[in-house]
C-alpha cells in the first residue's frame, strides 16, 4: 500500500513555482489567441489575500466557459510549447478519468495518493476547468446536481475504491466496472444538453458546489480583471468579492492551522531531478 509523501516547505514552494510556469503558459496562449480565461477558487483567493499562492496550497485552478475551453483545447494543438508542457483530458489521454483537463510539466511527477496505477503520465499540473450551464429552475438544478454527483463518483471510483471501506468500497467497485468509454459518451451528451441554452446559473459539472444553490452565477464568468499573482498579471473574476464571499464566506479570515492541508501524494519528482 503506497504511503503518503509529506512535502517539505521547500518542495511545496518548488511545486508552486512550477505551477506558476503552467499558469503563465495558459495566459500566454490565451492572450495570443484571444481566449477568455479566469483564475478561480483558491488561486483567485490567493491573489486577493496573499498576492500569490495560499502558503499551504499545492494546486492552481483556471476556468473557461465551455466555448472558450474548447478554443483552448484546440489552441493547445498548435500553440502549446510541447517541449515543456502537455495537456490532458479524456479525449486525448487513454484511461483519463476526470471531466476536466490538466496542463502538466514534462519531466516531473506529482502522483496523488491512490492514483499510482492510472495509465497515463502524471506530472506537476494545474486544473483546467470548463464551466457549463445548469438549469435556472431550482428543482431541475437539484436533479442536475444529482446527475453530476453520479458522474463524479463514477469517474473517481477507479481511485476511490482503494481508500474506501464497507458499502462505499462495494459501490466504487461496481462503478469502476462501467466501461470508461461508455461513461464518457454519456457525459459528453450530458455536456451538450447542458449548453443548448444559456442560463443564469453555471458550474463545473464534476466538482462539488459550496452551497445548496448547486451552481454559481454565470455573470461572474463574463467580466474579468487583472490581478497580480506571484508578480505576474493574470485574469480573474472581476466581481471577486461577491464570488469569494459566496464560495468561502469570510474569505479574508485565515482557516485554523489544522485545516491548512495539502493534497496527499505518494511520489514527487521536480523538474531536473
């Protein structure tokens, strides 16, 4: 059974600076190709509260409205510096199990605990999220959220069964028997149906939402502003106070020390090692 690898402060900072390189590559491509993106979640919070990474954070998040996400995927085929980086999602990476993309740095490893057996490269990465419409009607949005939950658990089952126990482990064992090709065909149809009509609400379909609203206001994705993040200017949600309050509450208050956690990993290899 793989053991958790504890990052030293120096290693965590090296991971963050690698992710900064990845963010700069996203920004470079998007500015060149006229693609709209935003830093979101803890990355935007870090920009506002710390001027960069949250000190204990080990990831970075970028989001695109679905049409812009597809433009970015296409742009990566021609514009991405493939001598240094590679982009993954379920359409170009066999065995990939997530409903969003990742941009990774070549020559590195950042293996999340219980994902050692995944059949693809796992370099240090940032998450590349598409934002899709969800119904404005609250009841229909609740139903939509349940479907999102089922997809998320089915995708996660290949990793989740390893640490689960009892009935949860049995459920994951059953879910992981679903052929991943069939699962993603259904998911892609779900994405297509979600974006037939524009709505007031939107979300990352395979990520939990912080409130019972089961979504975010789509307007936040429309207007961007530039923010300094580790000395580089990146685009983020212009209405950051409204968005961060919705997501985190009193976002300027630091969490207790016992909640300042990194993701559990089993293996790390920094560039050049």
